[in-house]
């Protein structure tokens, strides 16, 4: 994801225009914005799908999962008789995103840009290629030939929070906070909500690292949080650093565990890893490429999660008591049928009532979220 710091104020300036597009329904269509233009890939048995990655494919996090989705998409469509050439460019930040998107669009039938940081550059580049489909991960709204896709990351994060709250002995959890936008704030709050439902005594300390991929800052931030009493580490940084730090400390005799994010990071912490939030982007990639081949693709705002098998958690470690594992897995089954994670009463960490009793936060509420939930120490800034 993005490697630059985006403030809440600058993000929210662009958010209001996208609020109406965020819906509980998995897909929102926007009519035929491409009238008069035939998709370049329509009817082809050989197609090119270009991918723009914000991080390295070896980050074992956000970009790693997108690349697994790319590979799985190629394999799935090959079985359907569609040969997909799927070039990718990695380590593309906002400054280069438009140029790279244009470069790939010269020879691609569909281009996937996989970061919020790529959203605006994609909207700029796409109109110059009206016969090419563009899709952006986590943007605010579609464009004339640009769709947006997002996963309900908060669902999995809430479940891993349930595990964290049950496993902490110090009642202090440490969290690495990356770029501060409503998406990351929502995920953070969902995690803490789960942790405090398991253990109301939990408090969560966090460190701002200002980037989604910076293993060095993730390492120093993790150690600082342990020094402040945290015995569970997690966050949204795109590497397994919290896991490796926790495993190192366990090897030294400290009782520290960690929870992964984006991909299965259990291999990095044989003793320390408890569970990971994971994403599978391949169902979306397969569907969209099929639509391009069929000539039916239209830009839309696509939302998916546990119910669509794009969000999930890994098997929970045997270090977690069986009763806790059963409880979390039971809650997981409930969430797949109804997303009621943010159900009131919920207060922020300054005591203000944000979601009244008997109410569930709407998607519009979640999209504009710019406050921290009760139990978190510190403020955004």
C-alpha cells in the first residue's frame, strides 16, 4: 500500500464525494460510462492484465498477497482456456503511478493498480485509454473506465483482536499504525473492539511509523512497544516484522506473542505467531478478467469480505486455549452472514459516544472514520 503519509484532513477532503458509492452491497454499478468504446480485450482467448504494486512482491504482506492473487488468476483462467499474460511493476509510489499505469495500458487489456496511493494517478491516466479497463484497490470512487475494489479488512482484524485480548497477560497490546486514513483507522478500531470484548481491561498503545512498508521502523517500533509493557504485537505494516521480533524475544525468554496482517505469517514465528488476517484477491481478479473477455466489464465499486471468501483468518495457534479458538471461529461464522462489528454503544478514547446503543455503524460512517475507539492510548496526528 501507500508509502507516503496522508493526513486525515487531506484524505477527508476527497472522501465526501465517494461516500454515496460505499454500500453494504458487494457491487455497485454505474451504468455504461464507456458508451461507444469497445473493450480491447473483448472476445480474446489471449489477454494481458497488467499489475502495479506499491511494494516489493517479497514483502510477505500487502503486495505479496496481491501477487498470489495474480498468479492464481492466471492459473484459473488457463483452465478455462484463456491465456493471461500478467506483467507487473513493483515498488511504484504515487509519483510514478500514472507513468507506470500508462506504460502498462499501451499493451494491456486491463490494468490493476493495487494501492490507495495509485487511485488518483489511475483516474488521470485511464481516460486516455478508453478501450482499456482499469481497477484500483481501495480508492474512493470509480471513474469513467476505472473501477474500485476493497475488502472489509475490519472483519478479520476484529477476529484477531478477540484472540489478542484473550492471550495478553499484561493487558497491554502494541500496535504499529501506518498511514492514517479512514481505512487504517477502521481496521485499528475493529481490532481493539475485538480485544476489549475478550478482555475489557486491555489497553492498546500504538506507534506511528508513517509507512506501510518500512521493516526498520517496524522493528524499532515493536521493541519500543514491548518496552512499554506490550506482550502482544500487531499492526498494518507490510512485512512480518512484528512476528520476527516477537519470536526473537521468545527465544530470549520473554513472553511476547504477535498477530500477522495481510498474509499468513506463521512461518516467521514458530512459537510467537497466534493468528493472521489474510486476504485473497484472486476471486476478484478472475471475475474482472472474465468480464473483459466477455465484453461486459463496467466500472463499479466492489466490496467483499468473509462472505465472499476474500477476507479470512489463518488457523489459530495451538498456544491459544481451545475454548478461545472455538469462540472466535463461532464469531467468524456469524460475521459471514451479517456485519455487525461496530454495534453500539461505542465510545471513542476521549469518552464521546460515537455509536449509540441499538445502532450499527453504516458504511458511510465507516468510510469517514477519523477517531480512535475506547481503549487506545494516544491520539491521531
